[in-house]
């Protein structure tokens, strides 16, 4: 990012997460999502809903918003839980591999 680019904190219209973004990027995202800024995670979820359901952006955003209502209120907590779960799986698989006896003599 160039030092002369203006940066602003944008709040996701779906999950409420905040990100620092350039004004150009904020405008680019809003242009593609009906005037609403959405974070990268929600963008991917909306794209997945579009592909899965064969619907437009607005309909996919509604589906994603309904899903968001059934999950944690704080997106940071949800992300932290997911990372913790992933870390536990990695540690568990590493321990299983390390304690499994080798079939070689």
C-alpha cells in the first residue's frame, strides 16, 4: 500500500467485523455488494451461496445474513474458536503420528 492512500476502518454489513481498508477498496467492494461493505470472509460466503443456489448478490447476502443470525454474535470469537479447533486437530494428529509404532524393524 502506498503511503499517500487514505485508509479508513470499514465495518462489515454482515458480521460487523472491522478492517482497515483504502477508500478505493471500500468503494470497489460496495459497488459489487449493493452499496454494502462486506469483509473478505463474508464475501467468500456470499459467493459460495450464489454458486450453490444460483441466485444474485442480494439474495445470497440475505441467506448469509440469516446464517449469521444463528452463529456467534461476535465474529472475532467465532474465528478464534475455529482457529483453536484447527490447532487442536493439528496437535492431535501430530501426537498420533509420533506415538504410532513404526512397522519397520
